[in-house]
C-alpha cells in the first residue's frame, strides 16, 4: 500500500474536524489499563459482528431491549482508498459513500482519539433489514465505533472498552432521535437488557435479565421500510398518570415473567399505553397481528422499536431447547402462519422469521498486516 492517510472526503473531514465530542484517550482508568488495552503493533483488519435487537417489548418503552441471533458482519481492512461493499439486506438502499453510518462512526471514533481517519475498505454482510424496528442503526453505530477504536489502537473486548462503546453509541443514537435512551445495550452486551441514562451525558446504566431456555421469537417483518422520525413524532409529549401506572405495572410483571420462566401472564404483561396505541395509526397491521399471535398460542406479542415489525414470544416454558424435539418448532410455526395470514388480510406484505435470543452482543476479531491473529 502507498500513502495510508490521503486527504479525507468532505463528509468524513467535517466529522473528524467538528470537535463537538469529548476526546477519548487510552488513559481512561489507569496507566496499567492504558498498556493493557492497547496494541503493540497496528491493526490491519477487523471482523465485527453485531446482533439485531428488538426493543420496548410492549411496556418497556425506551428501556427494554433484547438481542436476536441474527447478526450483521462487517470486515474492515486498511486499503489505499475508501470503499464499501454491501451484501444482503439494504444493499440497494443503504449509502455506500462516506456518509454511511458505519464509516461515519469509524471516523468519529478515530477523531475522538485525536487520530486522522485512514483509508479503509468496508465489506458489509447484512442480515438485519434496515428501518424495520430490528436495530439496524444500532448495529451500524456499534460496529463503526468498535472499528474506529480498534484501528486507533484500543483493545475492544475488555469490559472498560465495551462500556465506552455503549456510552458513545447510546449518546449517538439518542442524539439522532433527540431522545435519551440506551436501547442499544444488547447490541454491545447481548441478552435481555434493562437500560437507562444515569447522571451525565455519557453515563448509562444497563443490567441483564434472565431469558428462559427454549424461547423463540416469531418476527413478522413488513416489506416496506418505516420512518423512525415519524414514529417518534406521532407520540404525545405527555402521558396521563393512569397510563404511566399501567405501564409500570406491566413492565414489572414482564421482568418477573422472564426472570422466573412464568410466561402465563405475559400476554397481559406486554400490554402498553405509551406508544403502541399511537404508532398503530401508522401501522394498522400491528393490533390484528398481535391478536392473531395470541389466539394461535403465543405468550405475548408487541411492536418492536418504532416499528413496523411485530414480534411474538413462544417457547421457554419446557425443558427442551428448540431442535431437541418437534414441539417448540411446531408451535412457533403455528404462530408464524397465523401472523402471516393476519397480515395478508390487512394487505401488508412481509415475511416471517423465527429467531432465538442471543446472549452474545458485539463480537470482534483482529489481525495484523502479516495476517497474525491479534485477538
């Protein structure tokens, strides 16, 4: 390779030089940590996978989120010039230029470490469909920050660096939507996370909730994309006192259902009065699909994120994992057929995918220029 630092394109140059975010240095915790979390030789290539995430789970508006075993993969490698290739979901609609969200976050991470953006080749394999309420932007933001920190010389699989990625990514996602939330936590840590902002702009609190063995998630994914901005704008600024109490009670029971594997009350615990009733005006298929899923035997169902995807919960109450007998798959397929039929009746085209939870969030591998695995 020739020059490693040619002039940046306009979008990345403005991003790196804006200077609006705090700087990130290696000395976040101690001198020992600065050495421990840094590399002795430059990283040449990074492979990153990030899971899809579903959020709210009904009453846990902007607080509850869960990782799925659907993962986007991006390989980022030093090159002579910037390039990006996208395969799979979003290959025709997601920008491949420097304004791509992964590229922007990579440049931003390097800029926060007071380093210049370097020419990189991005190879993206997307499983998560964009703008469907399944966390595609969260996955892109986390992947970009992870890549930038790695190329900046920071070991990204330590607890301290994962916490840093959560802080940066949650602030980015909140700024983008003009709301403060940390739904991005499962993209970093996996599992079912309860998350909220603490004191200070970059301080976030998140904790994992147990997921019963054998849970399956039936996802109805409409073909048409949705606007997160419109789904936010349709929400009222204030909620009635009674609706707030309604959601607190349901959210509390929902956590207990998962923690104790008692899914009997889940159909009630996933009821909501803060966002779904408003967003149903944008997605009239939501309520009929939820009802169809419950009638077919799902424990509960909800609109994921800002929509338009609807997710139903099945399994999780027996001793068998999916794939060890036919019953769990039979029940999930029964719910799948019911929600697909309900969508057809309401003229909504889409697909159904049966997923499982992922206990693993951000996962990375790295190599040096000689092809030697670094982590």
